[in-house]
C-alpha cells in the first residue's frame, strides 16, 4: 500500500495535508483525551478536559482555567519531527499546496512550512481582548496566576479555539477551498469521524483521499486508501525522491 500511495504522491501536483492529534503526539505532545489523562484530569480538577478548556471556564473561573492551561496544555511543548520534515520536502518540491491543522502548537510554522490554515489557533499567539496587545507564550507561562495585560490589566487569553467556540468562517472557507481544489489529500494522524474533518474533506471531489494513522477507525471506509501506521514512519517514505 505504501508503494502505491507513493506513486500517487509522485504524480500529484496539489496535495493538501490535514493534521490530526496523533501528528502532535508523535512530536512529544500530550493527548489530554487519552483514557489515562482523561481520568487523571477529572479526578484532579473535577472536570473534563473539555470543561476546563471551555470559553465558560475562562470567563467564570479564570484562575482555575489558567492553572489548568499552564500545567496541562503548555507545560509540554512538542517539537516538529520527521512528519514535518517530510512535509517540508514535499512543499519545496512544489507538491504540497496547503496544510490544514487541528492542532494548537504551531508545529507547521515552526517547521518552516507555508500556507498553513490553523483551524484551532496557536498557543504561541496570545492577546489582550481589550487593547489587542500581543504577548508571547513565555509571558503567559511565567505569569503568577492569571496573566494580565500590561496596558489594560485585562486577562490575556491564548488565541486558540476553546470548547463551545466556533471555527472562524474565513478559516473554514480557506480549508474547504483547499480540499476542493486538491488532487490528493493526506490525513495525517487523524480520522474522518469528526464533524469538522468531514466538513472539510466532504468537498473533495477526487479519488485520492489517504488516511495515515496508527489506530483503525470505522470511518476508514470513507477513505480511498488507508495506511495503519504512525505518520512519522510513513510520510518520510512517501516524500523520498520527490
């Protein structure tokens, strides 16, 4: 299967990569929704990860939101690995047109990739909701308790999509157009079961929708090709010799 997909990659001219959670985890990130972490978080914070990372929690319980955010979300920052090196190679060869990311760690930009559509934002971008002053991640991580704007004294918030918040329409439009115009889609470290993933890939009109992830999923039946291996073990092989 890998060799067959590699031939498709060699012939493709407009590939879109969609980055799922496994692509972040294999770079050293933490999956807060794994069974062990989910249980630990509910026991420690008495709420689920979704509740702790919600707009409601940020509004009503800022102290607890930032305690969770600093301890669980930005205490371990993944670094771009082999998957991102391979994407850089595909982009430099003129084959990779856009990257759609559901992750919040800015791995694509940090790997030097271009044309990235970040549907969930980035922990590296933080701002004051009143005066719009921007702050680096170090400012948020180093603050005692709630990080406050130096100008307005309002709580600085990370520019990520919190639970219960919608994806910005313009970003969705960019993602949909990228998929619609693609001649090949590589879903890396994710599956086709989520509503946002289905919305994006549902506009793809080709026959080269490839899913690469470690764990089989019922939604694999909607893909044209499925490779059940870690993206970091597969994408470098697909990018070899392009």
